[in-house]
C-alpha cells in the first residue's frame, strides 16, 4: 500500500496543506472541528506521519534516550519498561543504549543521542566523578534526569534509592541473627550506590561494635564471571565467614556459583542478603533474602520529572531517594 500524504488529506478535506500540517504536526492553532475533520481523513487514508519532517517543523523528535549499564539486567529492564509506560501515552518513544559500565561507551552513546536530537535523556551514570559529558548536556539545555546513582554538584533531578540505609538494614539483619563475620561483595566503588551501601554496612558493624576488616570486603568487575572470581577469593580468604551482603543481582549470582563449586551450603554455612530483588531470587533453593528497591517507581518518577522539564523548560535540582524494603526469605540462618 502506498502511503498517503498531506496533499491527499488536503484534497479530501478541502483544506489547505498548511492547515493539515498544523493538525497532524500538533502545532499552531486550529479549531476542534478542523482537527476532527483532518484526523478522520488521515485515519481513512491510512496516513503515517513522517517523523523527520515533523521534527524539522516542531523542533521535537518525540524520542527520549535512556542510557544504562546493561539493559539485559532485570533491574534496568524493569526501569525501562516503567519509563515507557509513562512516556508512550504522551506520544514519546524510548531509545535505549547499554554501556556495559564503560565510561567511553557512555560518552559515545550520549554523543549519538545528541546527533539524533532526542528531546531528553535519562542516564544511570557509570562514574560519580568523571561527568563532564553530563555537564555539557546541562549547559546545552538538554533535559536530563539521573537515575539510580548520584552525581555530586550536577544540577539536575536525580531519582535513586536509600542505599546507605539499605546497606545498614541488610547488615543489621544478619547481625541480629547472630552473625559477626560478615562479608561484603560488590563491583566498583566509582558507582555511588556501591559506596553508599558499603558505608551502611560499615556503620552497622560499628553500631554493634564489630571490627571492620578490609579482608571481608571484595570488589570485582560488573559481569557474573567477575563476581564469581571475587566471591571465590572472598570465601577462600575468610574460611570462617558466615554471611555475605551483595550489592546487586549479578554479585549474588556469582556468589551462589562460587558457594556451589566450593561445597558451601546455603544457608547452613553461608547466609546471603542481596540488593536488587528480582524474579529468580524466589526460584533458587533456598530463595534469596533481598533488599528490594522500588525499581518500577524509579522509572516512573524519572519519566514524569523529565516530561515536566521538557514541557516547562525549567531546570530543577532535586534528589529523590526512595525507600527500600527487606524481603525475608530462606537464605539466612539464625546462629542464636
């Protein structure tokens, strides 16, 4: 089927092409009667708007860019879905880029979004410190919202979780079960969430007068294979370790694999609490106790904030931290 054009709609309705273009493009002023006439004709003729031509007229692409570490990670996939639930009814589409937690990939992804002239950006930044490219977005008046991670002194809205409080609660839960030799498994501390969760872990140990030892803290890469290697090293150097807090689902997966290969039964010899509560946490044997973030709400709030910023052209600078919830399952053993 050959696509119809604005000229076809103008001929059928008896209106000028300019009037039809205003209605279809959603700009300028036209009466409700005229809008109805044009849209009915467009539907009848199976008209499909040319988004490139429309963006040249309106200055809007109706596209929003999302930059995250790994869209295959259920945490980010859930956020992406919740963003689309908000923006699609408003006529926007979402374009997603995965960085694999590489700063260079993040920078190039944002550059490409600049070239595509997206109307706004939502970013989970790789680094809390190296962020000149994000400041360039702000300076260029590109609407931007940061999610999940904190970037200091960047004057944009940020939607994240109460990570420090979550780290404290997860660790204290284990302490209250009688654990004293508690490990901490994470990826890089350049990401603010991990740093905050580590601080919460250390604060909980201090509050209960438990010695904080660097040998019980292990950092690794971002992939499950990296988490596995870090977990093997952590458990090998701490034979008496009875519990571990992991900062995300990839770290938890690596720890579970390491414990299996090292014949360390869970929870009989090792208890686990992990951040990033996802579906498979309920499917393992035993199911994993988790610090659950309000993942869907992160996406919803970020999308609404971005839409408001794009509509009002006003810069806002607010950090919203959403509460976490401890989901108790069967991966932790009481030593009391």
